[in-house]
C-alpha cells in the first residue's frame, strides 16, 4: 500500500515536471525565433512566397506557391486604348501576379496622358534608360505617389517600380507606332538578368505589342 502511494505521487511529479519543461522549452524556442528572425526577406525564384496585402512590405508565406508567371502563348496583340487619359494602377497583387502595374501593357496615342495611381503603397513608376524612344523625356515618380506623364514622342516605353525591379515589377507603354521596339527588346534581354522572379514577364509584355 505504501509503495503504491509512492509510485502514484512519483508519476504525478513526473507529469508536472515534463509539462513544465515542455512549455518552458517552447517559450525559449519562440523567444529565440523572435530574436533571430530577419527584419525582411527577399523571395527568390522557386521559393514559396506570398504577399501580405495588409500593408507595406511583404512577408514570405511558405504555404503559398509562386513561380514565374507562365508565358502566355497568345496571338492577341494589345488594342489601342481609347481617350486622351489612361490609368495604370500600382498594385501588390493583380491579374498578372504579385507586384504589378495594371494594365501592365497599354497602347495609347501621341499626346495622351497616363496617370499612375498609387493604389497600394510603396510603389513608384520610373522610366528605364535605353528603353524609351530617342528624344523622349524620362520620369521618376516618388514612392506611394500618383504621377501623370504626357507622351509626346512615339515609340515603346518600359518603366519599372524601383523597389520591386528585382521582382520584374515593370510596365510597357506603346505610343503610336513602336518605332524603337527592336532596341527595347535588345535592352530587355539585358534587363532580365536582374530579375529573380517573374523572369519572363517583360518578354511576355513586349510580345503583346
Ligand atoms: Cu513596386
């Protein structure tokens, strides 16, 4: 009877001990995780990446899958957008994937204006050197700010969002005839080397012209 009581108490003590040990070790692990986690992260091609639309910056979500946007084999060329004013949204997520301009490819007439709208924060619109027609003015919008550009020179213009250039957050505007398309395509093959995700996006955009 005495031995029985003793074992019973011993088991209770052991249970209490291990329960305490387990919870303190969990707490220790989460404290270490908190201290050692990086302040930000870069999502590389092939990693599972997800974007939080809740606010600025982005988070890696291992459950989300992100691969390069598939190249659409389509003969559908972009149609002329009617009217003198056009809107391009700067988005964390859109029909073409994450970190996108929408519409990313637009065809307008000489003298038209494009209003870049900061729908989501932490994006900008900046023209790319060597990827606009000769004699055209470059532009460089501020982060999270709307910017309006009037296009007075014919040709193809490629622009980017500076903080998301590596994620191929780029857009294409054709004004009138695509007089410099070959030069832009040649530059695009160089520009691609900086993309770590959505590596075929720019080629796909240019194929719509
Ligand atoms: Cu951006």
